[in-house]
């Protein structure tokens, strides 16, 4: 049996048995009997699935269904973006374009629909960004929480994980690149405009606020291109 086919059969076993993350898989001898393959074949298939985050091998304890995280996607996307950048490709901008497309489409679904509690939390975060900017502190942690809180109202776990994956990839990639000067007051003002637009229920204004936010960052990336530079590690987006 081909290695890929064996991996697919183990994945199908997880699906058929409705095994949740953390649930134990059959033992190696049981898998050998179920699938009609050798121990080495089972071990190689499990190692490959572990690399994808589908299973977790706990030596001395057994094999369990993995957390199904997007970590492998982040690794691949980060490497692809860094490699493309060093080949002279505009890979970091492409990553921003992808995230902008997602957020522009999503924010229209939130305009005028967020509960008062979420709006109050977003207001607190923007105030915190203003305060941090005033004393010269980094904005990235607060910025990240703002975006996560904003889209939390869509009640879509997969969507939240994908947006987090894009964020992680962008900031991991930016560590490899050169600093670009920024004005944190602009970042704060843009986030307050996003909040005000969503609160107002004006869909077009909310979409434009997101576009303006990413346009500002894209412009700065473009200005750094001649020097083959990009963002500093804690750049908020």
C-alpha cells in the first residue's frame, strides 16, 4: 500500500469513529491488523500525520488525535513568504492583500450588529492603544486583540484560527526584515475609525476603514522596497 494511501486510511478511521482531539487511536498492532500493513508502514504513516498536526505520538503512552491546529499551514506560509521575499518577489504584500480581502468582506457582516459588550471592549482596546502610543510602547499585542475581538462576533472558530494564522505568519516573516518608521498615532486613528464605522452600522464606511488601514501599511511596504526592507518585528497591522 502506498504511504499516502495508508495516511488517508488512518485519517478516514478517525472520521468514521468520530474521534475528537485528544482521543486515543488504536495501538500499532491493532492498526497493523486493521489495515493489513507492517509495523514500519504504520509508524511512517503516523509520523507523517504527526507532522501535519493530525495525530500526536506520545512515546510510552500511545498515539492520539492531534489538536488539528493550523501550525503546519503557518510554517509553510511563513517559509513561502520569506523565500519569495529573498527571491525578489512581493510576497509580503501578497500576504497583506489576502488578509485585507478577508477582513473587508467580513467587516460588512459586523456593521451595526456587534453587541454593546463587544463595542465597549473594543473601545477599551483603542483607548489602550492611544495610551501605549503616547508613552512609546509597542501596539502589536493590543492591535492583535482588537482584530480578534472584532471578528469574534461572527462565532466562527475556523475563521478566527485562519486570521490568527495570517497574523502569526506576517509577524514571523517581518522579523527577518528591516524596520520601517511608523507613526503609532495613525495606527490608533485607523482602529478608532474601524470601531466607529462598525458601531454606526454603515457597511460601506466599515469596508473603507479596513481598506484605508491596509492601504497605509501597503504604502509603507512599497516605500521600503528599494532597500529590500519591510516591517519591524512588532509592527501592528
